[in-house]
C-alpha cells in the first residue's frame, strides 16, 4: 500500500473539509431554528454562509486540473 501523492492528499482533504463545512452550516441552521430563531438570526446567516462556502470549495475543487 503506497502513500497518496501530495495532489491526491490535497484533493481528499479539500473534499472532506468542504463536506464538514456543509454539515456544520446545516447544523447551525437547524439548531438556530429549533431554538426559535428567525430567518435573519445570526445562526441562520452563519449557517447559510458555511453551506455556501463549502459548496463553493467543492465546486472549485472539481473544476480544477486533474
């Protein structure tokens, strides 16, 4: 079993961290709304920003050179 090359390790790490950002963002939105926060509560705004950032990272990572 060989160690992953630097490019493969970077791509894998980017994907994992992007997915983690999306999960954290969804969690922030759900937690804020279940505690009675409105659509413009800071938790909802931050959660949406986390999801958008995670999706953006995934999009850029998949559009780059292979």
